């Protein structure tokens, strides 16, 4: 390597932080099983549907189950949940394919300097893919594979972040400098959905023994999905139970 090459290749950045988890926080919600019931009962009770809510809990459970089973989906849309999510960019790329019933706002790489936080899988992350697309399974990695992944990612992240800093230091705009950063970089967003759009997301982005139609999501987006599901189940337990009881297919 020549002196000129040295100048062009900055020394690895040492302040890089790595994470193996994701953050999901429910920051705002207006969501309950009652929201499903009053919306469904307006069909037969008109404006009195709200008064009927607490009269017969068993009937309410039955109605939610019936709506789920027969895929009468619109009553599940009269609610709202806003999540703060911090996860690697490759997760966001998959996430934002979910267009219907979702609203997103993500941190900007044009208006702020991106922070050196990157994803590294932990020892529980299955590393090796076997089989063919649509029919493959993931199996444990060896300790040596885990060590290599950790080392290679760490080197690559440090190099990339050092290159980013070098470009910024030379006065290059953030929107151009970010081109050197990899998809393992963490980003953050607010994502707002309703129970129906969340169920569609969970049906595709989680693996579950009760799923009638199995899906094979990438583990890291599933980690986000699992945390969202836990929050949603707390807010709408009857709806969540009916989702599971009917094969985790969104109505
Ligand atoms: C395991 C897995 C692997 C994947 N692999 C790939 C891949 O290799 N490459 C890739 O590009 N994507 C891939 N995807 C993304 C996938 O194709 C979908 O874009 C993503 O799952 C969002 O699903 P959706 O379109 O149903 O959701 P949404 O966009 O939220 O749409 C919800 C529903 O609305 C209806 N709808 C929405 N838009 C339209 C439309 N334009 N026309 C008609 N009906 C519409 C459909 O019924 C749809 O199911 C993968 C997804 C999964 C879960």
C-alpha cells in the first residue's frame, strides 16, 4: 500500500458500538377489544352499539372470534398503535414493504450525522442455511463461524464508519457520505398501524406453531414482530386470542 493509499483509507473507527437486539416501544395507542365490538355492532345496533359493550363479555369474545374466523376484517381497523423501533437498516427495508395500514417516519441520514451503532448476531442466532429457497432451514453455527462473523463484521463496521467520518471531515454532505455505510447500521423510526395491518404483518414476519400458513421470515424482523405482538396482546387480549385460534391469518 502506498502513502497515497494510506491517506485515502482511514484508520478503523474505534467508537463503533454493536448490538444483537432490537428496540420496540409502544409510544402511543388507542386500541382495545371494545373498539372491534362497537364497530362490528353498528351493523345491527346503529348508534347504540357503544352501550352494549359491557353487557355480555362471553358474547363479545364469540363475536370477535366469528369476525376473525369469517375474515370480516374492517372492525379490526378502528384502533391505532404507534411503535418506536430501533433496528438494522436491513430490517427496515423488509418492514417498509408493508404498505397497507402502516405509516412510517424514519430518522434522516441527510439531516443528522448517523451514529456508529451496528448489528452483530449473538450466539443464539442460527447462522447456516441448508436446503433450497422456500424449503430451507437454519441450523446453529459453529463457535468458529460465530467468531469469524463477529470479527469480520466488526472490522467492516469500523472501516465503514471511519470512511464516513473522513468524508464528513472533508466537508462532504451527509447525504453523500452515508453511501459508505452498510445495512447493518441501526436506524430508528415511528411505525403506526392498526390491529388488522399488524396481524397481516405478524402472519408474514413471525413463525408460530399455530400458523395455518407457515412463513419463513428473517430472524431479525421476527424479533421486532415478537415485541410488537407482546404489546398488542396486552392491549387487545381477545383479538389476539382469536388471531391465534384462527391460524394467525389476518382477517
Ligand atoms: C418470507 C418473506 C420473503 C420475502 N422475500 C421477498 C423477496 O425476495 N423479494 C421481494 O421483493 N419481496 C420479498 N418479500 C416481501 C413480500 O413480497 C411483500 O412485499 C411483503 O411481505 C409485504 O406484504 P404485502 O404486500 O401483503 O403487505 P402490504 O403492502 O401491507 O399489503 C397488504 C395487502 O393489501 C393488498 N395489496 C397491497 N398492495 C396491492 C397492490 N398493489 N395490488 C393488489 N393488492 C395489493 C394485498 O392483498 C396485500 O396482501 C418477502 C416477504 C416475506 C414474508
